[in-house]
């Protein structure tokens, strides 16, 4: 692939991860089960708004699932694209990306995600669980007919759109464990083989496309006997190293700890990637201004650390850009991926200058203080050792604002245990109030009043929800 001139301390592959198309939506879908399937004007508007931030900040691609289907491609594959209204909206997304110099990534649930209807109507390709029972979502990788569906989907998508990358994810909803699949090669070995064959198929037809594997669920989520996340070793590591010869990036996102040890990164024959060490997952049901969790300082810390260990790709989570913390988190991280040696404070002030239009350097600096104070008010109360002990999991890279599944607006889960305990909520609320007080002192020093109003509302509602939780738990919350 042709590469642009960049600082040496940059990430070569800078991908924005919208996760699902409506996770970037700026208006909530309060009664919608996850993942939200809508494709309408508001979906396109949310993604387009995110494109503006991505283009300003140095991202190259947007990776988002749900362009055409969430779980039900038909047997013929191609009729999934017959919805003219949906196709019109998707074309608008591609044109908006092209206008801003961005490329779209093809989201490929490899043998899971998208094939539920196919395995119901063609049970011959359905995968099996270890006990031989039918798998709820996975196709069988030993069936050539199953590969026919996958390859037809790839070919159909490329025939319709100019994708610049492909996201391959084979185990999010499980995998086939029949004697010819996982039963023969093991969890990692089997999934590596699926990605190897699919990667070779894509590269043969589209050699300039960036192909990357996301190995979610390839390793257990819990801790080993040493109290650490399981790492790839032995035959599993060998399988991943073999896979690395056939793809461009091994995207070890790190939802609950990375799978590859730092010392093994140089052994890969492809680039190594993460999701930046810390990210919020937004879903679609919650009001976009009912939470406020900026983390520019921690983003800089993780991006620098990962780059120093050889990470050269990042799949960085996005969200609804109407939320002031989401916008700042995405914009700061993009700038730092372009040059990890950049002062994170300077990058944050650059973002504030770009979006808030301060009337003075002093106002710009004070607003940066507001974001950093709110970051510390929340994340400064995390007790990661307690989290590990209580959950027997590594502290989260990904933390969901609310519940993933549901049919109504739910709780703001990040303000409860295990993230914040009673003492943490008290300190967080105190710090958020201090940040709000400083914000109100300078609110007339910025030309973009709409952004200031959203920022004020997000901070205010976060403080109110903290007080409500504390009151319900019998914790003192009055000033």
C-alpha cells in the first residue's frame, strides 16, 4: 500500500472503530435491542459527524458493522442488498468518507455474525459444540459449502463498494468444535486457519487492501494461576505466527488484557495492533449526554507504551460525537497516533482550539483543565487490583457505559461497582463538581456555544446520576 510521509513515531495503520453503525448515532434508540439495526438519516448523520473528527485527527479508515445486516444474511447472499433505501444510505456513507479522504473497512464476521438464517435454512453447514449439539451461530469450517457463503459475501461486498480494509473476526459468537474443526486444531489453531484461508482469498483478489484479524475469544477471559491474562504460547503461538504471514495486522484489541506477550510481538510477520488500552463502549439506548468520561491523558499513556513495544496499528473505538468526552477522546487519540511523542496536553488544547474556538489562550488552557480534572475525578477512583480480585479478570480495556442487551434505557453501569465503590463515588462527584464550577466560570470565553452547552449538560447529569446512586445506596451525597 502507498504510505504518506509521517513522523517515525506514528502508528502506520490508524483505524476508527464504530463497532456498530448506530453506536455513533447522536440520538438514542431507547427501546432497541443490541445491536441496533437501523439505517436511516440519523445513522448517516452520526457517522458523518464522526468522519469529520476522524479526518481532522489523522485516522485512515472507519470500521463499523451493520451496514447491511446484523445476523441474517439469506442463502443467496445478494438479496441482502436489495433494500434500495438502505443501499442509498450506505452509498451516502461511502461518499462522505471519500470526500474526507477516508476509506471504509469491510466488517466480516468470519463463520459467525451474519449466518444465523443460513444455518437455519441450510443445516448441513451448521457448526457443532464439543458435545456434538448444533451451534447456535457458527458455520462449520470443514464444509466447502460454508466457505462458498463466506466467499460470495466477500465478493458481493467488494463488487458494490470500494473497501480499503477488511476486519476478520471469527470467534465472537463462538466457533465450530466438530472433530474436523476446533476438535482437531484447538480453539486458536482452528480460528487461525479460518483467518489464514480467508485472508489469502482476499489478498489474492485485492492485494492492496489492508487485512486484519481480531482474535476476540481466542483465549480464555479469566486469569491464569499467576493472576494474569492467558497469553498465546506453544502451538497456539505457532498458529498465530503462521497466520501473520497471510494478513497485514494481528489486531490484539485487549478487551480484558492482550493475548500476545510483548516479547513475542517482533516474531510476527505482520504488524501488531491493539485498541489503545482503554475505551468506552456506548451502545445505542442511552441518552448521549447522560455520561461524561474523558481520558486524553490515559490515551496518551497507553498509546505511547504500546508503540514503544512495537505496536504499529490501532483500532480505536468511536462513539456519538455529540458527547463532548467522546469527541475529545477520539480527536486526541488520532493526533497522538500520528505522533506519539506529541505532548498530550498540547494535543488536547489543539482539539479545544479546533472545536470550541476559545477567545484566548488562557480560556483554552482552563477548558483543558476541565477535561483533565473530570478524567482524574473518574479514573482516579478505579482500584484495578480490587477489580482483578473481585472479577478474576484483568481490568477492562473496554468498559460498557450501560448494559449491552435490553429493550429499554438502563443504568449507567460505569458509576457502580466494580468501577466505583462508595468512597470512589464520593470522590468522583466532588471532582466532577469542581470541574463543573471551573467550566461555568469560563463558559462565555468560547465561540461555540452549542458545544459548551452539551459539555455543561453532560457534566451536570453525570453529577446528578452519581447523587441518585449514592442516595439509593444510603451513601452521603449532600455537599
